[in-house]
C-alpha cells in the first residue's frame, strides 16, 4: 500500500509531458500483456459453426445475442466464431434448442399444425417434414454440401387392385473438389427407401447439380437401363482384382516391382433358368387286379416324381477375365565397375510360381476361357527415382520450414514476454528517477529550519527549555542543531526516503509567500 502511495505521489509530481509519456508506456504494457494472455485465457476466437444456412446463422446469432455472448461473423455470415473456451459448452446448449436445424424444415412442421386441419393438409405437412429430415441427413455427409429430396406418394383407393409404390428423387450439390462413389450412392438410396413406407430402392433416383444421373434408372426387373451404373460396377470389380494381385506381388517382390491390369466382361441382363426333373422310380400311386378267363392280372400305376428349380442370375455376373502382369527383374553390382548395377532377368521357375499365385488370387477359370499373360520386363525407374528424390527433398524442406516456424513462434512469445518484463522494469525505474528529479532542492535557510518542521524521528531534536512552541519565538531561534548538522541529517533522510522529505517540504512551505 505504501509503495502505491509513493507511486501516486511521484506521478502527480511529474510534469505534463512526463505524465503523458508514462500513460503511453502503461498502455503499451497493458496491451502486450492482454495480447499474450488471450490464448491462455481462451479468449481467442474459434469457429462455433461453419457453412451455416442464412436461417440457421440468424437463429444462432440471435440466441448468442440474447445470452450476452460475444461473437464474430465471417465467410459471408455463414461462419460464427466465439471465444474458444466456450465452444463445447455453447454447442451443447444450442443443441438443446434444436440449433442449427439445417436446410429446410423437418418434423417441426408438425408442431405448428393448427387445430381443424384437413386430411389433405396433414398429408402435405407430413410429406414436407419427411423431405426436410431426409435432406438434413444427406447434407450431413462429408462430401455433400446441400441436398433436396422430392417424394411422391401414391393415392390410396379401395377401387384399385394394384398401386405403384412411392417414388423419390434426390438432388445433391457436392462440395468443391469432392466426389461421391458408388457405395455412398447406394447408402443414400437405401437411406431414402428405408425411411419411406412402400418405397423400393429401384424407385429412388439420385442426380447431381449438373443434372447427371448418379443412381437409379432401373426397370422393375432390376435391369440396368443406364450404362454408367454398369460401367461403374465393372470398374469396381477390375479395381478390386488389381488391388488383390498387386498387394500379393508387393509382399513377394517388394513395392513397385509388379504392375497388374485386369479387364472384366460382365453380363448386364437378368438370366432366369428353370429346370424340371422327373424321377421314374417313384412310389406306387394305384394298383388294379383282374381275373379273366381263369387268369389273374394286375396293373400298377407309379407316381412320377417331379422337381422344379428356378435360378435367377442378377446383372454383374462375370463372363470372362483378362489379366496382364508385368514383373520387373533384379539387379546386381558389376564387380569390374563398382557402383554400376546390371539388370538380371527372373528365371522361368520364378515366373511360373508368380503366375500360379496371381491366377489363384484373381479367380482365373479355364472354363470361362479367361485370358492371362505375365511378362518379365525391365522397368524404367529413372523417372520414379527422380520423383522420389524430389519428394524426399521437398519433405526435408517442409520439415525445416515447420521447425523454423515453430522456433520463430516460440522465440516470438519468449521475446514478447521478455519485452514486457523489460518495459515494466524500465517503467518503474523511470518513475523512480522522475520522482527523485522532481523534489525541490532545499536552500540553506530551509535546511536550517528543517528540524523544527514535523519530520521523521531521525530529523527531530529535543526543543530548547525556553521554547514557546509554535507561534511563539521566531523560527530562527528554534533549531538546536548547527546548519551543517541539520543539512547532513536532512540529506541522509532524503536519500533514505525522498518522497517523504518532498511531502514534508511541500507541507512546510505551502503557505509561505514566494
């Protein structure tokens, strides 16, 4: 407390220019301390939600404003940032209020249904709710930015013997640079068909924002009417066989020592095969005996066994495989020229063993008249080695750059902290020096009168026996110390407590005329 009072007295004893300089230094120190303490206190901003719809962003911002939480909008108002220490808590709190809701409206439409709604309005509201919920779920996928779902329900009528099932159309807007594969499309189709009553997977069509059909387009029998789906199925099969064979050869020969390419011929039709089998050795169905003209005869009727078997082959059955394998040779160092390696072809036994392994892996069948070819060729590894060397160099540069950034970041934080400490030290030293320089220099007369002033015990002296106290004898008769002794005592006290001496002198001579 005493040190604060001393600093206050020193500050008010400064000139206007020095006061202004002290305020600037204090503001700079406070700003630096605040900037460095932001990450520690969690006041730095972090995204609460990103890529929100305008409706969701408005609802989230309104909720934050009502709760008195500071926020910042970026990315055209679609990203809401809040203090990083509050992100998890706010997400849980907003989820209790159902925010963000996503594109469109979902089942909350049914909560707004007024009393006395017609049956038609209820059906339309239910259809809109299901469409909105499906669109939100599909939009939550990683590669999907937005989605819209359209459902068509058949009209129920007791006068119709058969009715078509429900139908659905889904339009996807993918994120920039993102793609969607056949498995993800299959998942979307089954998601929609499973959420709607009487909706079959073949009645769901999926297209992108460019109008290209991604899934759907089958007839009732399941025949592919669009060639792109069949081509995608064929590519998946070829990629699967190539990956299986390549992983096998990489384990045997090493990475990059073999190249496998496969071509698959598939059937795009449904094949129905019906087989009926008759068993002549069946059980006796009936027996007749007759006695005519003294001779007996019998007739036996056997039950003919009959079995019917129907086999249905779906599209995608493999008709024929074409597999090609290229295997690199080995190399050995030339003893005559050290450092130079010579290409060595693989033996026939080794190639035959590799051929057998690959055939068993891809499911080679002679009955289907599959084609298989394996060759031992010398790979041109110059470009690959060059790319690997360049990649290694780039990785090393990236590591060095990352280390440099980390070092600069650490050095910057350490330098900022050191700068704050240095500024605080210089600031304190400046205040002390300013306080020492602001005290008025005592004159010989003032020093002579100093013992008579209210002063610390070190400066006080016992009053003479004839003193009349304050207001009695003139001040010149009060001191009992010599001028030299009083001056020495006052200087010693000024060195020990300059602020106290300055206050004492100001209090003593405040009312005297100049």
